């Protein structure tokens, strides 16, 4: 009972209603207000994303920025084509005026100037046409995005201000009973609000830019990444990745899949690890028009390991042959510049600059080429003996022409061309003072300048020049080009070798060219004696013979270059070089600028019209007191009879010019006065005596007898000074006269030539 009582006392549950209560619905106004708030949120997010160009993904931006760069490049080409057309028009007009008015000197000078401008503008156009349009860098892509953002903000602002005036006009029209415009505006505004207020979800960053995503078809895959940014002041200072940072599960992949510096570093480290190359760090990554460049560091041995494994690395990177080009860095023994090349590194190199006649000095530097890294190759040939080695098809002719293009533009240099087998400097022939092709011509030229170099050594102190000959218009330097050196005669090789030993200080420098650098080609081991030496496509033995036994390990690889064929220039004109004045010796590949033949011929014509130089009279006079080398003299038996005639004869300058079919310098008529009278009287007395030469003392005695009033008080030195003033120079050796073997005096024909 107690239990029942306790149960009865518990409170009972309230009875359940017949129908559960329903929540109170918000009013229609509240629902409309909430919907409008949600729509405003969507509209604001969509507008903000549109203003930030969030609807454009990375690929779209790259594509649009590329098209913009292409348009600008096309416009620049069109502008340069108009400049070239204008230059051609001016040249044609000048030629027409020349034909009408005759060959006037002023018009001829204008014609030459306009021809040079046409050549320069065409060269510039060719360079621009060969220049590839670089894919946009990250900075340029961001700049394009910011431009889009600014443009859209301007559109929004202009639309807002413009809508006020349109709305005012529509209200005014509605007030006058014409509500059509207002109704149309209302409909358009409603539809616009519907478009921007729809549910909106922003694009995720992962969707916009996934790593290793395929490149757009319009862009080269290896050129997608932007450059490392800014100039790196320290070589190898901007470390991108080390081997410790490599994920364990990655495998080597082709270089074309690398789009960023990080990916490029991964590609290099993975390939090196697969081929057991001890590269542990990649830094200073740069994208180039032809591929990639970076600094790599090894932790064992030297970068020679990269050179020896370059073929295997090319396979890992999927690059063409010679696509891996390492360049050890002298300043950091463990480091090398690694260039991964899948294009032409020299496609954007500038063309030959226009150099007016007499615009340079032989002591000036002038550009002849460009390095694989884009740096200029500037040389000065003053007092520099050079050796240029390249196999057949290696571009020796183009190299020598690039050098001679600079020397023939100098106001203080004489250019000489010797080639026993080919055409030598070819298109620059008009600007060359002497062209020697036969053995007789070449031997005479080399003997002449060998004797001149010895004469200059004795003249420097007298002329106040010090320890080296100082070039000037009145005392010019001489640059001799010898192509196909192995094909010279034995005597010419001996003369050229002696000139190598004594010509440098006297600014009679020689540039030797050969198809090989070994003693088989050069006869003597002269390659190591050269101050300046360059090697193009060749055999590996030539590389070692010219640059040294360890040169291949140090990164000198001209033997990996390919000579030209009839249809493919390949690596013709590409060289490795040492001894450039003012430039450190580094194993860098250079390409020599090759100018079109028509341009070189035009330049040669201009320089010929401006006048070519002859040696100074001081050097010519000084040669008379110099003994010939023993091997160039005749030999006699004990009775004084000639046993073997001289293999080569020392000629005068005019004789040398005639031997080589060169035009002697034009001399103005000898003016009336004491010098001319002395020459005329000297010729007359020799004719009356029936001789073609006289010793100085004998000539003076004959002149005193001829006219004692004019010559009676003279001494031999006075007569020498008088004839020198007339242009006869110092007394020369005359050969045997009477009991004297080789006295000095004057020859009749040499004096008569002055008249």
C-alpha cells in the first residue's frame, strides 16, 4: 500500500496536444530582406573577384601576355622595315643624282654614307627578325594582371558616373510622359543584378596553378619560368636547392618539364644523382632564350666530372648533342656554370656595327663576337701575335675577315693579306694594302717586314717612343694576316717564325691561321708561344696542343663543335679563346660575327676611297742599315763566286707593291726649289756618266763639276739632306762597285721616279 501511495504522489505527464505547435514563419518582408542580403553578398564577392582578375587563371594570363609581346615585336619589325625602306629610297635617290650630276666628290661621299646606313639598318633588321619573342616573365605576367585590374576598375568607375546621367535623362523623359527609356533601364538593371547576384564560388589557387601542368601550345615548354630576378652580385650566392632538399620518391625527368627555378634545380640534381655526378647544389638559375643556365657545385673532385658525363646527362635531360655545356669557374674551383641548351644561344647576338673609315686606332678594342652568355668579345690587336685554329668548315675565313674589318677601319694601321692557297680576306680586298698569294710574293712581304721590325727596334729611342713603337698616322702599325699557314713554303715559315719573335714591340703583328694546332701543321710548336690563341671546330689533339694538356678537363671543348657543311653552317665561326687583352682566360664559347659579303665590299670601297696608308719614311730609311738574316743571303765559295743565289731579295716598298700588283701611292709633283733641282741634276750627271748608280761622294763630285756655284760648298751630309727632302730617303746599298763590295749611295731610277 505504501508503494502504491508513493506512486500516486508522482506528478503526472501533461497530456499531448492533438496537433504539435508549428514554428512561426518569418514575414514576407523579412524573407525578401534576407534574400537581398545574400544576393548583395554574392554580387560583392563576384565584383571583387572580377576587379582582381580572379576569373583569369595563370595559363590565360601567360597566353594573353605572350600575345601582347608578340604584337609589340611585330610593330617594332614593321617600324624597322619602314626605316630600311626609307634608307633604300635615299640611297636610290642619291644614285640617281650622281648619274645626273656626274661623279662629284660631295655626292660620292654622300653615296658611301647612305650605303653604309643601308647596310647597318639591314643588319639591325636581320638581328630583330632572328630575335625570338621571349615568353613573359613572372613580373610581366603580374604586370598584365595589374593592367587588367586597373582597366576594370576604370570601367566600373566610368560606368557608375555614366549611369547617373543616363538615369537622370530617363527620369526626365518619364516625367514628360515617355517612360520607355526608364522601363528599358529598369529591365536591364534587373537582368544585370540577376547575373552578378547569382551564387558565387571563388576559384581555388590549386585549380589555377598546379605544379608541372602542361604549358600552352604557343609557348616553348622550357621557357615558362621567369628569370631568377635581379643581378646576382655573388656567383652561386642565390642557392635554389641542395641535394638534401630532394624528395626521396622523385625520378629524373626531361628538362622540358621544368617551368620554375625550383623545378629546374630538381631536374639537374636528379639527373646528376642518377649518373653519379657529385653535384650537391644548384644556384643562380636563369632562364635564357635558348634554355637554362645555372651554377652547380660539386662536393668531390672538380667539375671535370660534369664534362666527362655530359653525354649521359644530355640523355637524362633529353637535350640534343652538345646540349650540356659546363664552364668551370676559376674563382670557385668547386663550381661551374651549367648551360642546358635546346636552341641557338647566339640567335639574338647583335650584328656587325658600322665603323666608318679611319674611325678606330689599332690600340682600340673592337667587337668581333658574342659569348654564349651574351657578353661581347672585344679585342685589340696592337702588339698581339695571334693563332686561329679551325678545321675545314670551321669558319677561319669569317674569323679573319671579322678581325680585318676592324684593322682596316683604323687610321694608324696597314693591313696585309697573305694566303698561299685560298682567297684570304676576300671581300675586304680593296681595303688591304698588299695581297700576296704566290710563294714569291709572300716571301718578299715577310722578309720586308722582318727587316722593318729590326729597323724600328733601333729607331724607337731616336723617335722618343720608349720601349714600344707608338702607332700614329705618320708612323702606322702593320697587321699581317697569314691564312693556311701550313701551306707556306719552308722559307716563308722561317721568316714568319722570326717575325713572331721580333715584331711585337715594333707593332708589326701577325695573325696566323691554320686547320690544326699540332706540330704536324705548324712545323714548330709555336702554339704555346702565342699571346692570343683561339680554336674553333677541331680535333681534341688540337685543343690540347693550343690550350695545354689539361685544357679539356678545365672546360675548353672546341673539339665538340661541328664544322659547316655545304647546306648547314652548324658551329662554323664558334671558338674558345685565350689571351684577349683585358679579359680573363675562361673556357667560354664565343660566336664570331659574320658580315654579309656585300656589306664587307661596301666597307672596303669606302675605306679605299678614304685612302690607304704606306709605311713611314723613317722605317723605310732605317731598313737600309739592317743586315739580312743569313738564310736570306747568297752564299759564296772561297774564290768569292756565288755558290747559291739569295732565295729572296729585299725589295723597296714600291717594288714590293708592284710585285704584289698593288698600286704605289700617288705622290704629288715635286715642287720647284733646291730639292727638285738636286734630283734633276743628279739624274743628268748619271745619264752623262752612263751609270745607273753612284756613291754619295762620287755623286757630289759630279754635281760640283756640273754646277760649282750650287754645289761647290756642299758636304756629303748636305747632299743627303737635300735629296731626303725631295723624297729620296737615305742612301741605299748599291751592290759591288769597283773594289767595294756594297757601298751606299743613290740609284738613278729611284731619283727619276720622284720627278
